[in-house]
C-alpha cells in the first residue's frame, strides 16, 4: 500500500494526464485538487522521467486567447512500446501500441479451442510477440513490457492465474514464467478488468468515477471501477460475476462448482441444454449450433425458447443484483458477437429494472459496447503501460 503522499499525488497527476490529456497545468490542479506549485514540481519530475511531454494544443485562430499559448501536458507516446494480448478459448489477439495506447501493429492466431498447458501458452505467446515486433519493425528487446488478459481467477498483483478456462494448469505463476521466456516484464490481469481499465482511460468511463463493465463472451465477466480504481479484492479474485451462485445445487459450471450464473447463460451452457434438440446438435461448430438455437427460439420452437428465456432471466437477475450492490451510475455491457444480442434486448433490460432494489428507483444508464478482440488486446496494452509507468514512478518515490 502506498503511503507516501508525494508518490500518491504523482500517480494522481499521471493518471489525470492519461485520462484527460493534453491538459494545462492549471486544469490539472483543478481536476486533482492539488495546488498549482505542487503540480508544477511533480509534472517536472514526470517530464524528466520521460513519461509525459509538453505540447501546444492546436487552437483555431478565432478562439485563441491573447498572449502566450497555454502549454499542455500529455503522455509521451514514443516513451515506450508495449504489447497487449488477449488469451481467449479459441484465439490469441494481440496489439503493439505506443505509450499512449495507439495501435502500431496487430496480429492474432487460432489456438484450437482446448485449454493450453503453461508450456503451450508460453510458446504461443512468444510466437505472437515475436511476429508483432517484426510487423512493427522492432526487435523484441526494444519492447518495454507485455500485458496479458485472460478469463478466470487471476491475482494480477502476484501474476498468478489460479484458474482459467484457457489454461489446463492451475495456480500457475504466469507472469514470471512468460517474463523469463520473453525476457520482458509481463503483467497479467483478468480480462474483464482490462476492459474496465480501457473504458476508464479511453472510453465511457472517462466521464464517471464509478461504473461496471459486464463482458459477455463464451463466459460472463465483470470489471468494477470504484472511485476511479479497478476493484480487485484482497487476493484479486473479486468480481467473478459469472461464478456468482444463482441456483443452490444447480447446473454444473466449468469451474467445478454448481449453480454459477455462467452455467446458465454461457455458450457452453446453452449448447448443453440444447444438445438433444433436432437440428441443433448437427449444426456444426459451437457458434453455428448457438446460432441455430437462437434461430429456433426466434421462430417459435418452444423448447429452444425455454432455454433462451432461462438464460435471459438469470442474466437479468444477476445484473439487477449488481445494481442493488453497487448503485452504479453506468453499466457498460461489452460483447463482440451479435450472437449475444438477446441478452441485451429491451425485454431483458426491462426485467432488470423490475428486479433492482429499491423498486421504482431510476435505473443506471446501461450502454452496449461492441468490443472486438482488438479492443480487449488494447486494454491489455493499457495494463502494460500502467505497469511500466508504475515501475518508473516507484523509482521516483525512492529518489524523492
Ligand atoms: Zn463457476
């Protein structure tokens, strides 16, 4: 826990510049509540450390104030290059970005759809990072860090993955293992938390300090941002929304427990229920079978409709419970595939409003963002930027 007030203010300033830059010092002082002389001192340290740079914002001549143009501060894009990867069940998607999270190169591979051992994951990640570096015209050693997002119970601080549907090994020191393999600092995090980080700095979360991100993919994830910080829990296990129990002794989840939300709304749960329905088991790939199930439901097949209805009911129940717990002003529902549109349909949102407590209270704003894999990978790169900046600022703390 950081107790040095100077270090804390420095981080506040860096994060303010990152979120709202380019920003003049006077606006930074207003935004953070830190006095202008302190802002001047601390931004001078960040400038010397190469984390930020001064720019003169382009102002149209008609609205330009008289006198000297105001100098603004922004994160120094060329300071570092990082890679962000999203490890999913069938793909690894990756981007190489500058220090302002601008994408310089992207690359993705198919992984075959089965959980990988630590060794297999390491080899695949190394292949992707090397290819990306080549595409960006850089050698791997010129990179500053790699950020990795994956679903499951991830202790980001210690870099340990306790459980993930992507890995067959349990309780693995993924960050250390990949770091040794790549010769680079590696930062790992739950993938939904990374979407929350990216929304916080570059998306809908720029406007509010507290919000929730619910991710809908093969599983269901949650990122919680409370008062401008991602909430991870004491051991990094917090906000495993998909494994919140919604039915005592209910359906078996792939995490090994029973009655989890995911065991009712994830793709595999729907396909398990639909297994015997005619025309669905024979439809081909999991995505094709899911599409066939949803088609059957829409065209009035009662059994298909019952399966989809149940998923909707459980999803609405889970979201209403989140609203009751956190009272967020904003919820971002994030899923790439239109296959999951039924979960964000108007009747589902209406039943959420009917279930939240207190009854009749105004519902939070709920927005739907279609994040492709590339955006998740950008979130992982943003996490790597965090990690690099944090290490540099820790050096300033001891020097201060
Ligand atoms: Zn579970």
